[in-house]
C-alpha cells in the first residue's frame, strides 16, 4: 500500500512492445494521471503515475493488460508539484546548426537560419528527446543537408516529429504512417501547429499502394523486432539514389543489420550511436544503394 504521505504511486511495468499501448490505455481508463514510456532492449518499460486513491485499480488494470510474462513493481512518489515535475527532463534538443526540437514550455534562442520543431507532449508520444529519436533526427538532418528537397516517408511516426522536421529542413513532401489512429491524428495536429503540411494515415506499410511511389528518404524509428519483418518493404520504397534511416536499434545489432541491409542491396553510409543514462546503447543507420 502507498504511504499516507504520498499523493502518487509510480507503477513500473515491463512488457512486450505489442502490449504497451493496451497497457497504457487500460491504465488511463482506471485513473492513471500520466505515463512515461521507455524502450528497454526488446521490451517496453512503462512508468505509470497514479493518484494514491486509485493506485490499486490502476495496478490491477495494468497487470491484466500486460500479459503473463510482464514484470510489475510499484513505489510511492515523494509529494511534489506533479503538473510541473514531469516537465523537468524535457528540454530543447539542439540537433544541429539547422534544427532544434523542443517542447512548447521550453523556449530556445535560435541561431540565424536555424529551424525549430515545437511538439506538445501528449498521452503517448514524445518530443524527440528519446535517444533513438534524437539519433534519427541527426541522421535525417545530415541526409537532407546534402540533398535537395525530395519526398520523405516516416514509418511508425508517433508524434510526427521526424516528418515535421523533414519538412522544416526542406523536404517537398512528407508522409507519416502509424498503426495507432491517435498518432496519425496528432501528427496532423502537430504539423499544422508548426506551419507545415504532413500527410498522415493510420495503418501499416502494406496500406501504401503502388501509386504512392518511392521516396528519396524513408525513416523508421522502431525497435529491431518491429523493423525486421518490414525491412524488405521499407527498402522497396527507397527511390534510386535515395536512403533509408533506421533508428531504435541496439548497438549490439549493428553487424546483423548491416548484413540484412546488404541483402536488400543497401549499404550503410552513415551511423550514429548513443548510450543513455540507463546504459542502453542505441544505434541508428543510414543506408543507400
């Protein structure tokens, strides 16, 4: 039971990626006040914050939705200004001299010619601060710095930050897709708030018909278990002399993905890596023909 002095309980759930969305939805339905999502290797870690009064209901809902192989623990949260505390770790991300990505409540002075993407953090989608997203932004920026405009496809778009950044950096067209209808809606809303147009739909890569054509840049910020089954369709959407950016991989998977990309007639031409505060070593790759 939570301490009487604690207003909130933090419930830590580690589950499979395909269960994370339903766990979050069930937790919110039971009274959760907020959820932080982190990749943890091949699994997803959810930090669910619930008012102490409904913590038992939220814990039960999360346990039922997470599946038998999930792990779950909870602890009281020291009383604090909850509406403000969660913002503390969300600061502007300076991607390069050309781009800054920031939450709406964290202003940043821009250098001359530097574009910004402003994302309002919402229920399940981030601002670009996660290591894998930051790496994808860096590779996207580097690629668009050496190419003129072109069409960009963002697969597993979430908040749409990559597609919006591509438009800010000169892409002539951006199409974003995500399996979650909420993500598709928020991508459109975030794009409009940033003054750019991004086409967005809820569905899988298979939903793109032949008329969609190929793209000068295809970006997928997904963990490896989600990328592997769609790697061939992703590669098929890359235009001649175009590029594919993969992020959300672990550094230990580099050799395997270099080989997988080679099987699709793509070679790695750029990469970025970063170890986060939890010790997870993330990898992002750019591959081209």
